[in-house]
């Protein structure tokens, strides 16, 4: 499960799909869909949340997805 931040989600997703730019993760595994997003008031708060999410185990990330669906 890839975790990242951007100020233009659609543009970033398209870049990962078509251009294979950005995260090394997508040079190995093609992105299929966006399954979760959060909106933050500042890049700083988004970065802090990204770090929190990246520290979660895979199972905890899946649990986060299930609680928001």
C-alpha cells in the first residue's frame, strides 16, 4: 500500500500510471486505484499524517481503509 502526499491527487496518480515518475514503488507495481485520501489545511499537517500512516503495519492500514468505507 503506497502512501504519499500531493496537492493535486489526480495529476500525481496519472503521472504514476503513465510516466512511471515519482515513487520507486510504482516502477515495480503499477497503481490500480486510489482507495483512501485525507485533506489537510497545510503541507506540514499532511506530512505529519503521512509519517503516521507510513509507520502503521499493513494490517493497520487495511483497518484504516475498512473504517472509512
